[in-house]
C-alpha cells in the first residue's frame, strides 16, 4: 500500500481517539445542560439487578421515555464513540499534535526497535505470560468487585466492576474493528516490517493494552487515591510493555491501544458514573490542556531569547547588582516569559530604598519596555502574538590568514554560531521572527552567509590531524570552497505546559555561567537539531529537599552533523568525501539549584551514542546513560561527560563581585571523590578541565564601568601521569573520531583539546544598550599535543549604538598567532566588522487576544 493510504487509515484511527476526548467533554457539558429546567435528561428505573446504582446497572430511558436497556445503553456508547471525531475542536491541537508526533515517531522506529529486542523463546514466553496475567488480573479485579458487591451490599464496588467491564467491552469492540480493518502484521510475521492490509495481520492496535487501560482507568477514578492509581496504571503499563517485549505488538500498537482503552474508559465513566457513590472527577485531556480558559504565563508558549541578544548583559548586570536573585545564569537561553518574571522580581526589589542605584533603574526601564507585552499583556484564552524580531546585515573584512579549526588549533572568531569566515570579505544577512498562540510557540532565525575560498592547511598540519584523531588518512583537499548559502540558525516549534516547554528543531544551548563560552555546550558551533524538554521557570522541591531552593532542569536529545569517521567493531569507517550516514546522536541533562540567593550550582550529564555500527534505539540510549555495553573490538558504545558549574556573589561584596566557574570530565563523574587519589583524595575533579571567572558590575565612582576576566584550561597538569588522561584527551569522543563537534566546530569551549587561556572584557555603558568595549584573549596550546605547540593572542575594541529601532555595531580585532605545524613564522591578521540591525518592534508586531484588564506584574512599576 502507499504511504498516503497508510496515513489516511492511521489518521482516522488517531482522529477516532481524539474525538473520544472531545465527546467526553461535550457529554459532560450536555449533561449539565440537561439538568437545567427544560433539559431533556434521560431517566432511570431499576433493572433486575436489585439495588443497582443509577447509571451503573440501571435501565436507562431516552428523553421520550422509551426503555433503552443494557443493549440500548451499549449501542449508545458505541454510537457516541464512533461519532466522536465530529467533536474535535481546534483547541485540541494543543495535545493532538504532540500525540500525533509521538505516534508518528513510533511508527518510523517500530521495525528497528522490535528487530533489536531479544528473540529468545524463553524471554518471549515470559513476557507473553506476564501480559496475559496482568490483563487477567485487572479484569478479574473488576469482575471480583462486581460479584462481591452483592454479599457485601457495596454499591460502589458494584458500579466499579460494572463500569470496568463495560469499558473493557466497548474498547475491545473498537479495537477489534480497527485490527481487522487495518490488518497489520505482527513483529514475528513476514519480514518484521509491520505492513498493513496483510492477510492474517491483527497487530494494530493492541487489545491487551486497550482492555488493561480501560479497566485501570475506571478503577483509578472510582478510587482516586495515589496508591490505587499507581497500582492500576502501573499494571496496565506493564501489560503494554510486555506486549512489545514479547514481540506480539510494535510500540505504536501498544501506544494506540493504551490511548484508546483509556479514552473509552473515560467516556464510559463520565456517561454513567454516579457521583453520589464516591469516586473522583475525570477531566479530559482537552480540559486539562485548556484549563479554565485563563492563559497564565505558565501555560503560554514563549520563544527563547537569542544568545547574542543585548538582553542577557542587561539582566546579568541586574543580577550582579543584587536586584535579581532568581536567575539561573548557567542555563540559557531563557524564554521571554522567564525574562519578564525576572523583571518582575527586579521591580519588587527596586521599590526598596537604594536597591540597585540609578544604573539599575535605567536598565530596568528599558527592559520593561522590551517585555511590556509579557508583563502587561492579558492572559486571555486564544492569545495570538507574532513579531518580526530583527533584520540585520553584517560585513566583516579579514586581512591576513585567520585560524578556523578550534578542535585542533584555534579560532579567530569564536562563539558565533559557526558562521563561515576566511581571509577577504565575509557577510551574514538575516532575520528572526516568532509567533505564539496559547501554549504553542514557533521561532525562526535564518541568514544568508558568504565567505571566500581559501587554501587548506599545509600537509604537515593535515598529517598531524590524521595522527591525533586516529584517521586512516589526511584530507586530500587542497582548497576550502567558498560559501554562499542560506542557513537556518535557531528554528523550532514548541508547546508549554505548566512551565515545562517542549520544543523540536534547531536550537542553541549555553550551559554554563560567564561570557567566554561554557565547557559543555555553547554557541561556538551551529545549533543542533534536537528534541528538548526545559523547565523554563524554577520550582521548589518538596519535603526535606527544600534546602536546595529553586530548581531548574533541562533535557535534550539531538543529532550531530558533519562527522566523517567512526570506529566500528572491526574497522574505521568513513571518508573525507561523504559524511557518515547515520550521524551520531547526542543528549544532555542539566539540573541547577539555588540553595541561597547568592549561590547557584549546576550538574550536567551528556553523551554521544548511535551512528554507524550502533543503531540509535531506546536500548542504546539507555546504555549510553548507564555506561554499559561495548563493541567486540573493545570500543565503548558511547562516550559520556559530566559537568559542574557554580555562580557565587561574594559575601559583603555581593553587589560588587561575582565569582563563577564550570568544568567537565570525560567518562568520569566530576563531583565524585576518588579516595585512592594521591597525595589528596580529590580524584575525579582534578582530572577535569576547568574555567573560572570574576565579574565586577561597577566600580566606586564609576557605576557605568564593568569588568570581567576568565581563565580556562584543558591542559590538565595530570596529563600523561598514569595514562588515564592522554594528550588531546578532552573533547575527543572515543570511537567518534571527529570528536565533540557539530559540522567540524567545537560544541564546547574555544580553548580546544589541550590548551590554557584567558579572556578579559571591560565595558563602559553610556546607556543600557550603548557601550564601548575593550577585549583581550590569549590561548596557548601544549607542545605535547601539537608539535611545537601554538599560541594565539587577540586584542579588540567594540562599539554598540542604538537610536530607536536601529542599531549599529562595529568591532576591530588584531590577532597574532604562531603554530609551527601550520607555518614556522608568526602570522597576524586584522578583522574589522560592521553590523546594522533593525528591530521593528510595534511596526510588524501582531497581537490578537481576548483582552481583560490586568495589573502590572513588575512590582507595580510602570
């Protein structure tokens, strides 16, 4: 069959599920209306089952007084279920699209996932037995409650058992109808591809999962305690999981079966449950997502602020001045809603006498203008907003040979989204825009990039790269091709639910404090295509964990690009001509705490897994997290790194001095202590690479002047002592020979694999956006890694000036570098760049809301 035909059938099945939710909601509303004077509510009379609760075992009558009986009731339930797609509402897109995305992802991965499951007859038999026993236990529990309700005279048990059986029967009718219509082969049939419309195919959806979830749903809502829900839904989940592990069903079969069972149970419960007997409310997914119709910031999609925005330096100054205590500087980007929340905190602080001073007041007022819509905007349902954020054009001329390979040597331009550059004239012309509607958000930033062609590195440098990376040969290319391309930077769509924002697309990360570039993830490389879950606003942990203070956490999984070589179980695979297919995956988890207003601590864990030789499956993903499994040749299936960062406002100098740092360790837990380490038991932290800095937001008598300095190293003093840290150890990625890079550019710090360096910046702020900056950077690469070592020194000046919506930025940088493996003599270059930016603000901003009067959220300030 064609993909289009398959899509139609699967869409119908999914639409059927969606409609059940909408139908349940509509029925409840209809029931409420029917209870009003003039409503045609159905009536009940006792059935032959004496003492039955109305709505459970009662004989139902229509509005005209006709007896419906159990058969009529069943027919009404089925009619409501199959007519449910007609109740789909546009607002159901808030949960429909994510569910559809998950289902589509499972359909794509079904074959590979099932292929890599154990096919041991014993294992398959155990899981099949578990699924049968689990389903039987749930159904038996419902039947037992119904039977025991008579001698115990317990009407609540009777209703629970009856509705559980009714839900199971209705769900099985729906599931069996789909199974024999779609006729999907089971994983053990045919070639294991799960093809539809095949003779004997009965895989989609899973009837075991549907029955288990329908019974579990009724029991969990008739007795809505935490333990009951945990046991009921836990057992139902075990049934669904076991059907997949026994290779009776694909993951998508189990998912759709589970969803159908739960939704049918919801419909039955809401149509027939008697609230006088007890039980809890069963809100539909649509009702939960829509809430009470009022859109507060916790349930509104909000775009992330670009990492190169002026907003971060402004907020950093407010944080360092003690005006904001709740910012998490080690987890960026922040959403616009989170920035508005921080601004509200600043407003409350600045109402205190003397807080922040005149400079803080100026910064606050400019930020209040920028985030006026987020702060003052109405939370009305259906809120739609759109904005052309910026349009810009940049031209940069480079005189002299620049460095472009930070993974091995150094980079002339760092933390710039991997924009291409070479000697000559380079340019980047782009735009950014975003839109949000309710919980949804979309963002796009794209630009046309130009860079001239250039000669490649000399043969000596190419041979060093091949040797250092373990490549089969040096690059055969003699010229770096010129670049003329349109490139997306950040481009994603997302959904926000109770401050948990889920986004998918090309996205940037900045996991560490300071301005020089975090050790783990920065904007040095091009943004990675990823699926990301981010707690965009902090929350507090319960009970004894309250001492940790506000908490934020983030998770992502994405696919890298530009990798060309990898070690498999038997050989090195790849070529210079064509990138690997498939490319490896990367993932990361970060948790940050604020145990006090002046201290922030973050923990990070990241891996690279999958790619050629090791398929990216749920199993290999879990193995990468748990550090288990290896290839026959001894290579690990994945590479892991852990990170630790902190920010601390110094006591008695909290408005004057901030100390921060971050570090990471390869294949070790950075914050574990090795008691066997000599001479002191500091173990793993001293095997890590570190960066540290201080920030002075103002000086006595010079409130407009700030200063920042950072030191960083990957040239660990312990390198080579016991063989655990080899030369060029950091950012190398085990069997992934192109390392921790995306399209050849380091994802972490510019310092590279074995270097020492320092950076310094000083800004004089004429206004919160207008400044002049002096900057300095020095890098020294160890001669134990590169023959002859290497040095790089930059000295630059930058100016930013804004007049209304138009801004001009200009900077000049002089660079001196010496890497004997590239050329024996010192090389110098000068980079001069100008960028003109236009932020349309109200000109192209569109906002459509159900407006209501609201009060200021910025501490009552204008």
